[in-house]
């Protein structure tokens, strides 16, 4: 929940532009089984990937043009990179660069997007080739977008085989996104909270929730029992499920630096199977306490028939612009109610 820096393009970060990696050689040569699985996964049936006669013009079976960039798998006996997720739940599964052998760029935002690829092809990797890659940081730049600050890291990688023949040059652009964070000053009484729609709620959705919480009340999944025994018009959407939709709406609206402190609602209407429900809310009061912003909201849920069935209220907490972060675990300051 730390305040984001004014710019991510510090002098330290700019110094990475133009930095080259050492050459890195794939742990294993291009192998027929790996090429087969790769070609099947991209759904490319070209026989040059396995048939020597079809690939005679290439000197034997080859790999798809972009295969060299995916040939650098984890060598046997090396640490599992997914172990990083045990200590850091924000670990995104990718290093800070994206080119083989490059050190990660420091201080980058967590959210990652694949910004695109440009490639030049000179030859195809043949089965048995040993692929080597050498990368450089071609550019690092920053832009402000609708969803917040984006930092773009551009790498250029040259792939060669064991004879030094250049197979391809690939330019990758990876975007690192800073989500826009709502601050207390951005909120005013009367503002609408971004609604959250779920549905239509099929019998499978209702059954999945009932099974997840081991709630075997048959009005949620047994049509005959619901109509003939309980005399209800249809199977009902679980109230215990609807409450989570309300929480999700508020949590998403408050953002990562905000905190949903209190929520309460009543179940006054019945939503049925195949209904679509929409959680909604509006700001009714705002106030500051202890250097934090408190936002009181009216909330509810309506179905596609316009029927309101879950009225309630909530209190969220937001940081002040330029102020300190909302504490976690959350401890309400004196005077907050």
C-alpha cells in the first residue's frame, strides 16, 4: 500500500538501457518430442516439423519459427522458480526482464502485460540444434494511460545455433502496470460505486456453491423438491453466495490501497435460477479520521426484473492523497464509527 513514485524511470533504471546479457545456451538441444508437443499446442500441422522428406529443403525436420524463444526451459537440478510464490504471493511468474540472461530491472510495478513481439527470421532451428540466446535492453519507457502508469521494457534477443548461424532476432515488449488507486479526495457524496453483474445463474452455478460450502438445502438445486414440497416458483440463488458479490464489488471499487471495514445487509427478496443479479452502491457520507478517509455507502442488489432484494450499507477506508497508507491489519483510529 506504499505510495507509488512520481516516475519509475530513475537514473538507475535508465542505466539498464543498452545493457547486454552474456550468451545463454539452452540446457537441451532441439528435440523431436518437444517440437511435436510445441507444434500440436500451437495447432500447426505442417509436416516439416517431423517428416524428413517434407523438410528436405531445410536439411531435415525443423522447429516452428518462434520456437527458439521457448527453448530455454529449466535445467534439471535447478531451483523451482515457483517456490518464490511461497514467500511472495504477488510473484507474477516472470523475471523482471524477459530476455535470456538479463538481470531484472529494479523497482518495477507488479502487474504484468505482454505488450507485443516483432521478429526477423533467417533460418529455422533443426532437430539436434543447440540454441544460444543473447539479449539486451533496447528501451525502457513510461506512459500514462486510462488505467494508470505503464512502464514498457523492450528487449531484443538474437538466437543462434551451434555454428553461430543466426536463426532469428526477436524484440519483446513487456508492460508493467501501476493500477490507478482511488484516494479519498476522489470520492464525493452521491458518487455511484461501479456495479458488479453476475449471471445468469444456472443450476450448475447454484450446485457448485452448495457443494463448496456443503449446504445441502434442496431449494438451491432440487427442482422437484423446491416446487412440489416447498411450493416455491423455482430454485433459489443462495443468500450466502450473494453476500460475497456485495463484498467483491466494494473491494474492487476501493482498490488495493483501500480497505472494506464494515458491511451489513438484509435478504428481503428471492432471486431464482437463471436470474442475473447486479450489486450496486452509492456514497452517502465521507469523513476523515486519524489521517484516513472514511466512505459510507448505501448498497443493494437487483435482478434483471428490477427487483431489489438485498438492501444494506458499508464503510470503506481510503488513503488521503499524499498521506499514509491504510494500515494492515486494519486498526480503526479513534473516532471512527
